[in-house]
């Protein structure tokens, strides 16, 4: 605000500003000066071109506006948010399909009660049927009696139990690696392992079909990501070559840029297997480290269930890190990473999900140990599982309207529509009808759930079919008939 | 070493008079807002005499110098290097670790490594059994002797209400569910892993917290980092306390929103950020932020401080932001009936938009929950990353949570739950008061069962933990990077299961240890002699 330095003389009631104690002479002098300026202005006005006047006029008006427009007050502005603040939730959450959860009441083993119907379960990842195994349950029970339920602390702070150490040891021995580390949650395993190694500025090559946990881990690592087409080695090599070319241009940067290759053994999103031998060749050719996610293939592929490395006969030391969760074939909870100590040990201080979360409840660790025992004692189950897979795979081939996607030896494969019904929504609806139809007839299936907005490369809608090795053939053939519909 | 405070901009502002032993007369906008607090709210962060940080820095300096020297010796082969080496075939790859990354681990952490990851072989109750391990090569490897150190007093586990126990009677329902359902689940919530047990837990949590709905997840860490991204996205702003847990930081980062950090529990700092956000909007475009979310914890696990919830609720309403409250350490542990900081302050649960908590601490299980309005939970059922992609909670664990919740709420027809909550409160006050009387600097709120005792110097950290173990007391010590570099500390977590004798023993030993290590730095006035008096009527409770 402008301060007016003059006092208005109230006595005379005149409009003349009367500066303090000044004499009238001064005022007369000021009037003269003012007169001179007014004359000068008139002179200018008549001499100046028209556009100049207009411009100045606008300028003066603008200045007046600026002077008189309100200054900006905080309190008044804060109501601004009211109009624009969005709801915490995105719109359209009400009638989302996935809100209608299936509700299972019996244990999700090979028989399951879904929404009140008893069904044969094709929907859980309990491939070896260990979830319902009496031996596993008894061992878990004994552990429960000894240790109670929770661990009440992260591994660093008295959350390390002797069973955790034993489990790590057993996994390392089973996989024939130097060291293993366990996490208390499957998803957190690879998602924590990736950012422990790959940092900002590092380079990562990933298959497009990589599962959500890998995607999240990559996002957390803030590395530069290059996607190659699903299982397409030529595309991968093209990317690697491009990078080699880049490196030659900037060798100093290349010397400190770590490179990683993230692949899955059996892809969760497509059911197909990765061409590991070629990948290993590329690894040494272009000097990238391979991280292999084996959540589906661990305890499934290979003669002893050691996963894709055994399936292809690849030396496990050629893979820098193998991660898998214990929530599928092992039918427990948690996950592990294994590999050389040089690599794995780093996670004990840098794996966020390892350091900053409570450790795995001891009874679940014991259950996993017992499950490993069973797998070691009876490698025959892997052969049986693979047979069952092939049997069902064959039976499901040639259903009109549905195609089977995935390897014939994979216990998790997908049914997709051969012809899309126009939009994703319609496809999802149709598949859901099929799922409901089967459920009413005693077969539990489920669609693979994806968060449409979050996936980088959204897989098309599909039904997952999971095979257990303990099914009886009678129920099998019955199921086939139904799915065939 | 992963830093807990990955996004904190630096050390805390020590110059603000706020931190030095102040009794927090809560202030808002410079005006005292004491009417917000129904009861006395006292938090203390006393500063040590100046020579302490100076000596501490010197200590780190010496260790670092020796580290360089030894690295030099290792490089020239004078000293044997115990660390695992890269494979010969891969020597020409880009090195997996930068050298400085592991400097800290090789030269500082290795010297005191025996104080972490100590393996235990019993219930982590008020006392536990440790597996004895020794090292022949200065902590590079450990050897298990096969002996067991019996009955160590456990001052480290987050067993606030003492539910880490193995009474066969308590465990019976859990054991039955385990025999019926097996140990795992083998599916996600959205596919085939939605069991009736989950629905039962969710109903109880809803009832317990006094909210409309709740959803459970298989891991507390993942609850944060897989649900925040479902709520926030590009164009949103997250205001996060500088000492927030890694899982909150990770969740915020994964969401892709802009993150700004305010000083720990400092309402002026938060209000400044809020005002700035509302007035200026997004950088460059100046469009208003789509949503603003305040991320705070109930009890901060390294400081023992309790969030100034009433003020935050006021601010959140004033600036129309949302509030995400992580009650990992506070649920069950504070509040007259164990309902967390919300009850502690008498705040309406409906004022908290997202209430998150974990079952790993007070409940002695595993997993986490999110509770709030029905729309929120319904939305998360559809869009939470955890519901779609991660395995759901094992049924036996769910049964255990049901049992503990019923016990806390008194639905099992006993007063065991209420007694435990009272006992925890008693233990907390008792322990804190005596430590303070002895002249230790302890941080945090007088009602917080997490009690950090400041040790400052790195050398004292190792000595303290080892000597305490010799006296059969298991303590947790934490140093850089989980704390600011000069503020290494020991952290005690009290439990309702601790008996009077146990606490007295710990206190006696601590008193000796404090004299021996000279860590009684407090300059606060104290009563003449710290006698260990324990009297049921000694404390007043407003239950
Ligand atoms: C080495 C280490 N392990 C584990 C933790 C986990 O602490 P909290 O249980 O509070 O997440 C920390 C904490 O900062 C730590 O420094
Ligand atoms: C504030 C906070 N949130 C989340 C977690 C993680 O919980 P959980 O151990 O159940 O994974 C912790 C654990 O230390 C925590 O302190």
C-alpha cells in the first residue's frame, strides 16, 4: 500500500495537500512544476503516432489493473483444492469383476469347495500336492509347538531361527549352489533382489512377458530397461549388439554400467519355457549377468525338480542368481534366492524385503524343509507330474474356440480364445462364463488376473489350468469332458 | 547397507530448539494447541554434551583410516581377504559391486557383525535360547559350537503383548486349522486363495479398529509397497516423514508420485509443505496436485516417538489432504484397549483415510492389513497389487490372528488381553523412568514401548551388545545407516510378558554397564537415587 506523506488540513477543509509546516511559497512552486509537466505531456500526445498511444493506453490500464487486483492470500486459495482434489480411489471401482472373489472354504487341495460347490481344483499352484501332505503337516505342527507362530522380528534382530538356517542350507544343497537366502514372502523375493544389485544407470534386458514381481523390482531399481520380444533370441541379440555399439562410443561409461538379463524359467504369463542354453551363450558373448526367476519351474522341471537348469543340463554356476518362491510346488510361504556366495551374501544387508521385514514363521520354514525332503526322497513325482501334464494337454487340444498355450510338460498352462470377441471386456466375460459353467459341474478353474492399468505388456485374457500330480485318472477324464463342454 | 532413510535429505535439524528435551506443548501455526491433546504428551530427544559427537566422529574417522590401510594391505596380498570372490570366468564382466559399496561392510560392519542375526532356537518370548556361535576369523565366518545359551532375557523382539508363546492350549485352534488346511495357500486372493479364514480375520479387524471394512495381506512390508501404488500415481504428491520405514518409502517410490519429505514429527515443516503444495501446485505447470497423501507411522521404531496425530488430522482437514497411517508398532501396543495411536489420542478412526498395520508385532503372527472406508477396501480388492499377484495369508496364521484379536478385545470371555495391555503400559513407564533416573539419554515418548538408549560411539555399540549377552540379556543395537551417523543406539522393546524380576535384572545390569562404558550422558535433573521400586499403585492410568 502506498503511504501518503501529506496530511490533509482539516481546518480549512480544502483539498490541498498540506505538507507539514511548509510555507505557501513552496506550494506555488510545485504548481508551476506540475503545469510544466502537463504541457510537456500534451506536446508528446500530439506528436506521437497513434499506435504508440494505444499501446501506452493499454499499458496504463494494465498497470492500473495490477495495482487494484487483489493480492493473493493463502487462506483463500486453500479452498481451491476442494474442487480439484480427486477421490483417493480411481473411478469405476464398484463393478470391477475381480471384486467378486471366489470364496473357498475347504483347504485348497485337489478337492475344493468354491462358493458352496465341491470341485476338483485346477486353480491352485499346488503342483506336487504337498499342501495336503500328512508328513508336511506333522512336521509343521511339531515346529508350531516348539516355536509358536510368529518370529516378532526381522532377521537381524533375533528373527533368525535355527530352522531358517537349516532351510537355507538345505535349499543350497538341493540346488547345488553355494548359498541360499530366504525371504518371508514370495513376491518380495525377486522384487527385493533386483534393486539390491541393479542401480540407477545400470542396464537391464528383460523379456516382455516377465511377471509382475520382476516388473516391480525393476521399477524400484530405477535402471534403464530394455524389453525384448518374448523368447525371441534374435531380438535380444539385436539389443545386445546395439548396446555393444553404444559402448564402443562411450567406453568409460560402459566400464561401470552393469548389465543384467532377467528371464523366467517357465513364464507365469505365457506358460512357455525360456531357451536357457542360448541365453547362457549370449551371457558370455556380451558379458551380461543372468538372473533367473523359477517360481513355476522349481520343483517341477528336471529329473530331480531343480528347475530349468536341470531340464536343459545347464551348469547352475553359469546362472548368477536363481530366485523362486516356495508358494507353488513347495506349498509353503516365502521365497528364496540361491547362487554363489559372492552374489547372494550381498542381499543380507541390501535386500530390503529381507532386512526390513519380519522373518518367515518357523512352522512354514519347517514345512518347506519337509517338502524338500519329500522331493529328494521321491524324484518319481516329477516324472508323474510331467505325464499328467501331457495327458491333459493332449485332451484339451482341439476344443473348438479355445486354444491351449504353454509347454506340454508345464503344469500351468493357459486356455485362450482362438478368436477374440471384439473387446477385452467381452473376452473376459466369455471366459468367466466358461469358468462358472465348469464350477457348477465340479471343476474349479480361474481366470488369470491382471491389473490392466499396471501391466507393461498386458497378456490377453486367459484361464489358467494347473495340474497336480496326485489326481486320479477317473476324475481326470471326467474333468476333461466337462472342460471340453 | 540398505539405508532405512533412503530419502531423508540429510541429518535432522539439531538447531531447532524443538529437539532438545522439550515437553511438547503441541503447537500449530505458532499457537499452542494443547486442547487437541486429552492428556500429557511428553517426548524427549535430549542432546549429549558436545564432546560426544566430536569423539564419535573421531571414532569413525579412525576406523575409516584403518579400513583404507587394511584394504591397501589386502590389495597387495599382505592380509588375507576373506570375502567371497567373483568367479574366474566372469572376471572380465563389469564388477557387480562398486568398491566403496562394500567398504563399510568390510571394515566397519565386520568388526561388530556378531551382534546381529544371532540365531535363536526357541519361542521368541520374554526369554529365549540362543544358538552359541563363535568365530575364528574375526566375524567373517561363524562356527556353531552346538551349545545353547539358555534363558537369555529378550529385550529385542517386537513381542509387545506377549503373543509369541507356545502354550498348547492357546495353539490348539491354530494347530487344528493347520492340520485341516495345510501350511500354505498356493494361490492369490483374486484367484483361488480367498479362504473363509481371511474373511473371518477381516471382520474382526474391522470390529477391532472401528472402521467400515478391512483387508488382510500376506506380509506387512508388501502391504505398504503394493498398496500405495494402487492409490497414488503420476500427478499426486506424497508427503512423507523423514524417518518413515523402508516399505513406505518403497511404496511411495513405486507409485510414481512426487515425494516430499518433512522433518520428523514436525508439524511446522509439514504445514509448510502442505501450504506450498496447495498454493503452488505441480512444478512448472502449476496445475493443482491430483491428490495429496500424508504418510506417517504410529510409533517410529528407531526413535520411540509417537506421531502427533491430532495435529496431523487438523492439518489434513485444513488442506484437504489424505492421511495414511502405518500402525505397525503401535497397534496393540498403545491406547487404553490396544487400538493403537488412534485410540491413544482419541481421534475418530473415520478421520484417517487409510489405516495400515502389521500382524508381525503385537499379534506375533505375520501379515498386514489395510482398513478404512468400505469404498477404499472394495477398491483395493480390485486393484491392490497384492491381491492380484501375491499369495494370500496362510490359514493357520489367520487363525492365530483371530485368536489374539479375540483375546485383546475380550471376546474370548477372559480379561487376559486387557491385563496384558495394562502390564505393557506399566512395564513401559517403569523401564523408561528408571533408565532416565540412571542418567541415560533415552529417546521418544514416555508411553512408547520402544525405548532407544543412546550410545553414540561405534566402539561402545559392539562392547555393549557383547557384554549384555555375557550377562544373558539379548539386546538390539543399531548404528549407521539405520540411524544418523552419530546416534548409534541400543533399542529395547518392552513386552507384557516381561516380569518385574526380568526388568529389574536388566535395569541393574544396565546401571553397571552405563557406569562401565560411561554412556550416562543425560544432563537432565534426576532424583537422588534410582531405587528400583515397583508398586502396583505407583502409576496412574486413565483406562
Ligand atoms: C541391519 C538391520 N536389519 C533390520 C532392520 C529392521 O528394522 P525394523 O524392524 O524397524 O524394520 C534394520 C533397521 O533399521 C537394520 O538396520
Ligand atoms: C512401520 C513399519 N511398517 C511395516 C513394517 C513391515 O512389517 P512386516 O515385518 O510385517 O513385513 C515394519 C517392520 O519393521 C514397520 O516398522
